[in-house]
């Protein structure tokens, strides 16, 4: 794919505050390309980061034909930059596109666009501990008109910005509300796709329980309201007796996370056993009470491993632990060591971009 390179817009990473937060600042270049039926993908360019101009009747604004991805670029000790499993993101982007009846793209082109963008904005890849450049590929339906149909034209763009640790409280266990009323996604629906509507659907409960001190929502399956699905926008795992990591089996309404998949491969090499199961919430709560579940955490690119401190139902609070457990710490440390290139990567997960800094 030939990408036209244009001059960057205004902005300088040196002017950013030390506390970067998450998703607040963006590098001054972005990738974009357009798709039209008959013509395919065209006009690939990396140009200044800036506003999009969309007709108010654009399909995405009404019928939510939108998908996204999330991955990070990590500053290595030698100054080079690592991407983590970028092809997995590109393949998942296509799976999301298929589910939302959108155009797919050559995964090689997608990875090339990310690599070229990151190379050009490399001074925006932070050097602070636990910080990274968060990369957000996005695709939207751009047909104009209110008839409900799959768009015949699309805009694919990739933005990137320096980010600090995901949770402002740091690597501390969070309070989780177990939601048995609303659901996030239903089997046969769009839960397996990374599409904006899923997140919009989750906001109502998240906002409602925030006032009660909850930082995350644990979602149950839509049919029986019985099996654990995800926590917020993360996959979930429970540690049994400090030695066994049990995560939810992919049910058709769970997003197949790359962090989850990586932990399933990594944990056995660290001496833990792993399983993918249907996890009944009543059994989980009983196992917390009985002390069999010693840790729980969320899994996702943004937070990597997010320790869960308590699970709260309408009537009761179940305390797992009040500080990150040893398994969460060890998985977090090993996975981030691989991502940042601090230890060798025996899995072939990292793709290194030579820095010109
Ligand atoms: C992105 C996402 C995840 C985590 O996926 P990763 O590939 O590990 O970042 C889990 N659940 C949902 C709903 C997500 O959107």
C-alpha cells in the first residue's frame, strides 16, 4: 500500500503534563484511507491530526456502523519501540467489520499503516514507566442518507496518543458491581465485535452505580443472567487457591481479548494451570466466601491486568482482597516486561520498530 505522507499538524509532546491520563492527548499525525464500493480502498495518507467533516446525515451518526481497535506502542530500554501482536488486532478489526457489514481490509495494509504512523510519531511514545502510545484504529460508514442499509463507503483512520496507566488509582483493586438487571451483549448480537454501540449500552449501569462507589460493572449472560461474561470492557479471570487461573469461555457474546489469549499462553509457563469455563456467578460468589478464589482481575490492553477487590450485589459485598495478589502481580510484571522489551519474548508477540530518535 502506498501511503502519502503530509506535514504534521501543531503540537509537541514536550508540552504535555507528567500525568498523561488515558485517551486525552493525541499525536499530531493520523492515518486515513477511504473505501468506495467498486473502487476498494484508496487515498491512504498520513496527515495532520484534526477534525473530520461529516454531513449530518452520515450513516455512522444514525445507525452506528462503527468499529474500533486498541493497541499500544511501548518504549523499549534501548529506545526502540515495540508493538504487541498487531496482526491479532488487524484480524479482529476484520472480524468486527464483517459482523457490522462493513468493508474489510488487508491485515498487512492495516499493520503497515500502524507501523508507518508510529514511526512518524515516535517522539510521542512516552519514556515514563507504565506509559505508552495508545493506538486507536477506527472505521465508520460514510454514506449520506437516512435509509437503513450497509454503507457503500467507509473511512478508516488511525489516531494515537501518549497515555499513562489506565486507572487513576494505579494498580489497586477496584470495586465491581455485579449487574443482574441490564446486559451488555447477547449471544448472536454484537458482543464479539468491537463496535461503539456495545459501550454505549453499558454506560447506563456504569453511571448509575458510580455514585455507590463502584468503578466497574460485571456483566452476566443475557439469557440466564447466571454466567460471568466480562468486567467493564475487559475480559475476566479468577484465581483459585493461588495456583489456577480460570477465565470465561468465549460464549459468542464475549470479546476475544488479546490480553486474555496471551495470559492463557503465559500463565502455564509461570507454573499456573489455566481453564476456560462457563463460570456461574453463584458459584463464584460462594467460592469467594469459602476463600477458594484468592484473586480476580480484568484483562485488556488499556489496563493489562486490573485487580478486582470486591464484587457487590444488590444485598451483599464479597471481598476478594484489598491489595493486588501475587498472581496478578506476576502476570502483570511478566506481560509488561515482554511488551516493553525488558525481557526476551519467547512467543514472537512483539514487533520492534527501529527508532530514529
Ligand atoms: C477490547 C476489549 C477487551 C480486551 O481486549 P484486548 O485485546 O485484550 O485489549 C475485552 N472486552 C471488551 C468488551 C473489549 O472491548
